[in-house]
C-alpha cells in the first residue's frame, strides 16, 4: 500500500482516495506468469531481430526520422516507464494531435484515417509489427505479455478510483481489449470494462487462451488500422 501511495503522488493522481487504493493483483506475484513472460519475450525479440532490417529500411525510406518511437506510459501502480514501438507516424506527431479529430469517447484518442500515420506505418499497424519492440519492455518486467492496456501519463492524471484499478496489474502487449476489438473500441469506459473483466477472470490458463486468440486475430488482421 505504501508503494502505491508513493507512486500515486508521483503521477499527480487525485490524492483524495489514497486510503481506498486497491492492492496489487494476484497475477503480479505469479512466478509462472513471469516465466511465461520471459519465454515469450525471448521468442518475440528473436522475431524482432529477424525482421528488424527490412522494417527499419522501410521506415526510413518512407519517412525521415527515427526507427523507433518511445513514449512515457504508466505501468504497475502508476509507475512510469518508456514504451517502445516501431515508428508508424511522422516525427513529432504528438504535437499535431490537436489538428486531428478524435473519433473516440473519453480519455483515449483514435482516428481511423489519422493523417499522421505513414504508408509503412499503416502496414505495421495492420499487422501489429509496430508492437514487436514491446517484448523488450516485457523482458525488463515493465510489461507482461497479457495485461491491461498501457495508459499515457495524461490519461492517468484524470483517473478516478475505478480507472485506477487497471493499474493493479502490469500493462500487457495484449489483453481483453485486444481480442475483443482492438482499434475498433472507441469508448474509454468500454476499455476499462474489458480490463476489469481481465482482472476478475485472470488465471495462467486464461492468459494462455488470450495469447492464442491474439495470434489468431493478428494473423487475420481483425480490428486493426
């Protein structure tokens, strides 16, 4: 609980519900879940190494700028970490977000035809290849293969107690939101509902089921843009 309060202060969350903070979820202390994360991360990073050169070349030829995109996100109990992806947008895209219509409701931002996304970026997103560098976050223990959607700092700054429950587990590369609709989910509260459902139903077996479903959905390219 003390760790949660310390992290809460660091993120600027409303201090009024400090005493009501939930404890960390049982999945956080599961050694088997962590073992699966490590094995999955090693496999994922091996695939990343194999695909790195063609992806990097395509990104640089299509759009000037860095190969990787990094952003500060909030993980377990709101602890901040730097998430990694292959860059799918033009450089400094976050500074142009105000000029793009938000088609989502609540604390998330989505636009199906976001003009900041590059041509190669569209392919990377449809195939989920842009997510491959996140296996490094999993190996470091900042994320899990399966968890809740990793939120931005600005998003977490506006959380209420119900939203904060999502941070009692590590964020995941995949999760309920990924297998239930991915980018087609445009209501923040629906994302929260799915994340809380994951907390309620969690087990190692359930994680493995979500991983298998994710692989199938990625191969079919369902719900991605």
